[in-house]
C-alpha cells in the first residue's frame, strides 16, 4: 500500500531571488531521501546551493528536469513518506508523469518547501552582485502570460533574457511547466530570429549611437554587471535621493585604535580597522533615530526593530553586500569579527543566500580607496546609506588656534520620501558626536 506523498517546492534562495535553475539532481526516482540531506543543486543569480530534502522517504517523481529554470514555490518533485514508502528496484521504476504547474504562495496539505539550503561554492559561477553597496540586485517586475487558460507572471529571469535579446515575449511559445515560457525558450526564439536578416533598429530618440572605433575594445557586459546596472537604475528612478555630509574629528578613534590594534591583532588574528567604529556610531544613531532604519512602502512606513547592517564588499568583478544581523548586540570587536568573516567568505564565494539579504541600513567604506566625498546609491527597501571617507590630517581652527587633526567626512544618502533634511541632519550629527566622544579608554570588547 502506497504511503503519503509530499510535493517538494523550489525554495526562495534570497529576498530578491524569484527563480532557480536546477543544475543537478543528486537522487533519482526510486532512491531513498533523508530529511535535511542534499537532494539537488540549484543555481541562482546570487548563489549556488544544495537543497536538502524537506522530509524522509522515497523519491517517486521528478517534476523539473536538470537545466530547467523554475519559479520559487513551484513543485519540483514528489516524495513518498510513511510506512508504505519503499525503494523501487531499477527495473520497476516508472517514468515520471507530466509535470504539474507551479503552485502559488499558499501550500496545500502534503506540500513542503525544501529546507533552508546550504551554499556550495562553485568558482565558475560567482554570487551575483548587488550594486550601490546594497542588499541583493533585484529584477524587473514580472509581466504576465496566459498559461493553461489562466494568467501567470513571466519570471524576472525570462524578462531580463527577453530584454537582453530584444525578444517580444508574446511571440514565444512556452515549453516549461504548465506551458510557461522559460529562458531557454527565449534564447531559442532569438537564435531562430537572428538567422533571418533584418533591418538594424533605429537609435532611440535623442540618443546618439557611438560605435567602436579603430583599436577600441568591445567588452560584453556580464550578467553580474547587467544586474548591478538594473538595480542602480531602479534605485535612482524610484527613490528621490538627497545627500548630506558632516566632518568628524577622528582624534579619539585614532588614539583608541592605536592603543588596541596590537593586542587585537594578537588575540583575533586580523587587523582592527576604523569600519567597526563607524558601524557602532551608525548603530547608536539608528537607535536614537529609528525612522532611519525603515522601509518606505507607498502607503506606510515600516520601522524595523532589528538593526541589520549591510556592509559593502568590493570584488574585482562585482560588489556584494553581506548583512551583519542584529548588529546592535555586538561590541566594536564583535562587529570587527562579523565583518572579517563575511568579507573573507565573500571573496572566496562562500556566502549563503540569506547572508546577502535582509539588510535594514548599509554602511559603505569607500574611504579605504582614498575618496573624500561619495554620493552612494540607496538600496531599494532601505532609507539610506552611510559612507565613511578617508581619514586625512587637516588644519583645524579651535579656540583661535590652528592645529592638525585626523578628520573624516561622513556622507549620508537618504530617501527624501522617508526623511526630511532636518531628520537627516540630526541622524548625521548623532553619528559624528558618537565618533568624537570616543577616547583612548573607550572599550573595544
């Protein structure tokens, strides 16, 4: 007698990740699967992950093949559970039935979304970047398509492929689950269309076309760079950016770091930098001005209780922003450890998908490269980004005397829908005053 069945769903591997490509099934129909053990490998724009089995049992059916791009929440496999579940001999395995169409967000009884995946590093396919020092690079809002008599959304990945290849999705016949249009369908349609000669498209009005000249190098945009460009464009088009800066006297911070850096290096095994000090100042200011730690949502403002700081990590080919969760619970040393861990794993492409999402505010450290004034782009979903600039010795007038002090500009880009200039200035002032109050005796641990 057959046991109960559980339909396995494609998990959502990050806030801005709406689909995944099945790169490899690690089990086949008839095999035994164990809860929390890897069942398949999935490739997304941000991470390559092993997806564990949500339950123990026997894999009865695979509904999505290797190489297929599937939306989060879609059914990808059927697992038989209970006492009646027994492995099927190879000679008795039944061919999989036609795949069922993806379900919506709600789950029927007997369905289970795959457990939280474990990231597996795959150097040829790096985690996708998120521009502007922000949380994940997001995709365009999905258009709709007619599928099996109903209306469903095109996945963001399909839309981006159609945009890149200049394909009208209404003309593409879908071969995916339930007749959905897949990225492969778009690519095949584009390849067929290119085989027939066509007139070159006219340049956009008011926009000059400048072709490559002799000796110029044409560099094709990588998928990562296209996603960053898309995210930055969306941010500037949807968020009314405003910008303020204040200059902070870093004398106390410099003295404190100099007094602690040798012992810190010996104990922790890495250098104490100025970034955790600025993070601590930002956290203090966010506590004092909670409206800055918020999300604008058209008809409401969501003020977040948790302070999850995104930290920009620049790589050669992309920009990642891993998130330090509950950053307000950490000391300066704790913040330094968290940043060192995330940055190290970001550079070795070992970050998990959930470590690249969920930020409520971002701190950017472009001053490491000598910048003095940065107008950073805000991550959609956040109300601002703080950029710490280079610490430079400058002549400063104090009580009629001129002295040399280590000074640093704090640059604050903010969403003018959320904050007015007065609120932004008060937040920035709180950051500056915290930094200027640090002394050589201030605790690091």
